[in-house]
């Protein structure tokens, strides 16, 4: 507000100074003498110079202010600079052109004022006026002298004016007190001019001589009319003004030059001031918006812009303030929702950490978002190693084909859940896990993530195995009891016949002995078979070419006519450290089982996985398959799905693979049948 008052006062001073200076120059240049004109010119020059310096100061000050703002990169400085340059540029060029044209026009006008074409008529007019007065004076003197020489007229007292319409004459015998008449009585002929209401009167006096003395004086009056006198005075006045202006033409040029300079600078200053006002009206709200934005980014949502305007900028400010109100309200709602979510999260974390079930939640991109300590302990992975990993990286750590297949099928399905019991090796130890996976969706049926739940069934499986061994013990006892009964009965019969001294004792002895020997042999065979299972020889590792081993096994089945066996290898299968004889025995056992499953086709494939340094052997048939409820007991001793089977074959195979730190599992074959999968490490460490 203070700056506005200063600028308005400056503009008012400028206007008054120009008007007063022009009025003084106009007035003093016409009505007064050269001294006053010089004083007026000096006053005008000083006034103009002061005003010019003040105007230059304001222009330079504003330009410096614009430059300093641009240099320190103040908010809005670029816009302000462009606006100032545009305004001043638009005004500067035409103003300078008008200034140059005006200076040229003034110089031409002043040169024209003092040119010979103007000077000569003025000088000639003045000469004519002077000649007229001089001629009238001389005529009056001549007429007075003429009348003074005609004594007869004077002596006869005739009318001196008769015959002369232009002059008024009379004869004086003695002085009347006037200086002109007194001089005539002294013998001088002279004339003077007297101004009257009718015009200028030229009075001439001539002495009338009588002898050597003056006898009287003839006075002649010649009237120059008022209109002629006025015109002569106008000519004299114009002449004087012209002479005075001619002597002051350079100061006049300077004053006009400075006045035009002031006008030009004033226009430029007004353009600069208007552009700054416009820029200020735009940049101040923008600066307020920028400061408000910076304040809001620091978290202060209570800040509001206090500017009040009724234009588009005001609408923008009001919209910004309303936006802050909405953001504050939204933040409060978010904080409330966050607190509620945090409360639920803490409650959920407390629940997750208090259960023994491993829980992992994957987000939409498949990256681990949440997990509990039970999951880390179960998977033998540190928290830092689990955070941020994807499900693919987790599968790579577990290297479980069953889990990978389960994940792939669930992903292809795109909805629902899946549950499966798998056997994995974690940290070098086998584990049995029950895995439950579900694809989670929101109320709009949009996929939000995947939930994986792990239950450690290792102890349960071990308990089941203990129960299975109890069943094995019961079966062994039953199998042992079966031959013991006929042995006991045969012995009792022999004893009875011996005590009775029966005649057929010899025949009964022979039959009973055969029965006892037969049952003892059966019992011995059972004991030998169980002993062989319990005392498997230690493995002897050696580098073995798996291709050669498979070919050796296949040679045993060259004469097999009813079953087609195909063998495939992937490229670059390295040698593997195994007990060649025991692995060969395991493969033969599995192929024999496949042949006995009444299949027409057996597919054997060998695949090397360099990522985990594993060799996987798959044996698939298209036979009758294995029931789901029998799979968990398939590798238990003395469990068999065949009536004539002993139930030790797959148990021996499982024992061989386990001693090689490998893993064997069974799954359904597509479209039918059974698939046995063996995974063996290439190097035994």
C-alpha cells in the first residue's frame, strides 16, 4: 500500500511538473523580457532534470529488483521477467520511434522558425514600421519648417491648416512650457511622438525667424490612426519575441528534448509498473500456493492461504483451501482406518505368532508380504532371508516338485484352494508337510493375494510309522505263530502215539517229521527275509555314469514282449556318486512292480537339474494305479497291495534311496497309472 501511494504521488508530480513547466515556458516566452525567459528556462531545465533523474531511478530500481529476483530464483521470477520484458518491449520500440520522430519534428520546426524565409518578412515588417514613423516625422518637420518660412501667412493670421488635411498647425508667439516648443524658441527644429486615444501624434516645432532672432514657433501635429499604431506595435512585439526566441533556441531545444525524454521514460515506467503489478497479482498467489504446498508437504494440514480475491486466482486459492480441508478430513479418516488396521494387524500378528502352524501371505505380484515365526522355523529360513522374496524364490529354496506342481495348478485354475501332503528336505533333514494354499479375493472378486499354510506332519508321520511297525510286529508274530501251530500239534501227536505204543507210530512219525521240517523251513525263510531287510549292507559310493547304469537295467528286459519300455535323457547329465549295485536293485524292483501292474507302456526318464545339482529319475506306467489311502503306507515294511507280496520290496527301495540322501515319492500318472519319482544328489557331501 505504501509503494502504491509513492507511485501515485510520483505520477501526480510528473503530470503537474509537465503542465507547470509548459505553462511557464509558454507564458514567459511571450510576455516578458529575456531575463525572465532565461529564469523560466533554467527553472524548467532544473525541474525536468530532477524529474528525469527520479524517473531513471525508479526504472533502474524496478529493473534491478526484477533481475535480483531472477538471480536468486525466487518463485514467479521467470514469469515476472517474461512479462516485464514483453510489456517493456512492446512499449519501448514504438516509444523510441515516436521520441526520434518528435525530436526530428521539433528540430525541423525550430529550424523553420529561424529560417531566412521567416526572418526576412519579420525584419522587413519592422523596417516598414520604422520607415513609416520616420517618414511621418520628417514630413511633419518639413511642413513645420515650410510654414515657418511663410511670414505673410503668419502676419495675416491666416488659417495654417487650410489646404492640408493631414496636418494640424498653429502659431505660437511665446513658449507654452513644453520642452519641444522651448527648444524651437531656442532656434532648433525637432519633433516628438505622443500617444493618445486616437493614435500616435507626431508633433513637430520650427522657429519663425525675424532677423537674427526668433519671433515665434510653428507647431505641426500629424496623427497616425489607432489601428495603424496597433499593427505597428504588434509588429514590434513579434519582432522582439522573435529576436528573444532566436537567442534562446538551444535551451528551448534542450527543454523539449528533456520533456520528450521524460514522456518516453514515463511511458516505459508505466509499462514496467503495470507489468510488475500484473505479475505481482499473479505471482504473489502462486508464491502463496508454493509456500502452502511446501508447508503441507511437511505435514501441516492446518495451513490456509489468507488471500481474498474475486477473480480466477481467487477461485484457485479457494479450491486449494478446500482441497486442504478434504485432505485433512481424508487424513483423519486414514489415520482412523490405519489405527483400526494396525490394531487388527497386531491382533493378527499375535495370533500368528502364538500358533505352531506356518503362515505365509503373498501379495498380487507373488512377493512375500506377511509370515510368522513358525514358518521361518519350519522352513529353516531366517526372517531377513524371507522378507521380500517371491514365491518362485521360495520354491527354489525348497526345490520341491510337488509344491511347484501344486502352485502351478492353482495358478492356472485362478481360484479356489488346494491341500496336499508333501515330503521335502529342509536343512538336510526330511520333513513331511501338509500344505494348504488358497487364492484370496475381495468383495469385487479381484485377486488380492495367496495364503499358504504349513503344518509339520513329521512327528505324526513318525508316529504313524511307529504304529506301522507295531502292525509289522503283529504280522511277524502272526507269521511266526502260523508255522508253530502245526509243529506243536505234530509234536503232541507224536508224544501221544509214543505213549500209546501205537502200531502206526512209524507212519505218524514220518508225517509229523515232514510237517515239522516244512514249517521250520517256512519259518526260517521268513526270518531270513526279515533279517535281510534289517541288515542292508552299507552303501559304497563311486562315480557312476547313470546312462550306462540305466542301459544295464534295460538289458534285463530285452526279452519282454508285452510291455513297451521307453527311455529318455536330457542333455549333459553328469556322473553321479552312488552305490551302483543298490541303485540298480532299486530300479529293477520299481520296473518289476510296473510290469506287474498290467501296463502296456512304461516310460523311464532321467533329468538333470543344474540349479539344485540333482538327478531325477521318473518311472511311469499306465496300470491300475494305487489308491489314495494306500500311498502313505506304501513304503512301510510288510505292506503290500499284492496277495503274494511280502511288502518289503518298496521298503527296501526307500531305504536305499534314503541312504543316498535322496527322496522317493509316488503320484498319479496322467492319464492313468502310477509315477515313481526318485531325486538323487549328484555329489554326496
